[in-house]
C-alpha cells in the first residue's frame, strides 16, 4: 500500500514535468489535429507556468516522501491505523491550487487566441 501511494505521487511528478516541458517548448499535448494549426505555446505566460509546474512537481515529490516515511514509521511501530498527516494534506492542497491556477491560465490564453483568430478572419 505504501509503495503504491508513493508511486502515484511519482506518476504525478512525471506528468507535471511533462507539462512543464510542454509549456517551455511551446507545444501542445496532444498535438493539433490540423497540420496548419498554430494553437501552441502560452507566449509570455509560458515561463511562469512552467516554473509553477516544476514547483508543484517538487512539492508533490516531497509530500509523497513525507507520507511514505511517516506511514512506514507508523507501520514499524505497529500502530493499528494509519492517519494522514497535516503536512501531506497542506502540500497537496498547494499543488492542487497551482494546478488549478495554471489550468486557468491555459484556458484564458486559449480563449484569447481564439478571439484573435476570429478577429483576423
């Protein structure tokens, strides 16, 4: 159980690093269906979004390691029930807030790109 939970955190870390690289390189995941489509990149928001995602990835890794070690210590001391720690909850709340914030930036950027494309036609 402990290893599975830690691997879930690692999976989220890898996903956040992938999204960070995507924001830095100005690519879309998945790629646009049309060959001539240029709906990629965040422009000036790509660097802050990428930094926020990297910070979220490191916080997720720290939260996963914290939860693994505290739960392993509880298991080793033969406590009957595991309790979630407040530190893990706080770190994952911060990660969630970062992910929601970056998602809002992506949505607003996509909407402004679509408006500018509609105005140019």
